[in-house]
């Protein structure tokens, strides 16, 4: 008879009381506290990572804008050096002479080279 009593399954009421005792126990509080601390640390770490990435992106965007401005300045310099006025001023420094008599060569045959 004692063996039957020990082998019986706990009732629903007993299960509830065991759960209440476990939730109010120090080990349960420690586990929940540990979860809160772990998730808090993870939240702070993730927020920190996102904010540093934001600063990095902002710095990269500033560098892109500076490079675009530098590129525009260089394109302007290229355009000024390609202008006819700039070319003529550089030609005068090279001591070149303008030609008066220009002769053009015309080919009589249609083929340029044969084997």
C-alpha cells in the first residue's frame, strides 16, 4: 500500500503548487535576473555597434563629397587646358611656326598594300 502511494502521479493542484514554489524560489529569480542582464548587455552592444557604423557611414559620405568636389575641380582644369586659348598660349612657348603652303597627298590605287 505504501508503494502504491509513492508511485502515484502528482495531481494538477500539486503541480501548480510546485510551479509557484519554483517561481518564488531564489534559483528562479537568479535565472530571470541573468536573462535580463544578458539581454541588456546584448542590447547595449548592438546599439553601440549600430551607432559606430552610423559614424563610419557619415565619415565615408563626407569623403565621397570631398572627392566629388575634387573631381569637378580636376575636370574644370582639364577643360581649361583643352581650350583653344590655352593651346595657343602653350604653342607660342614651343617656338612653332604656322605653315603657309600645305600640300596633300592623294593615293591613286584603291589598295594600300599587297602581298
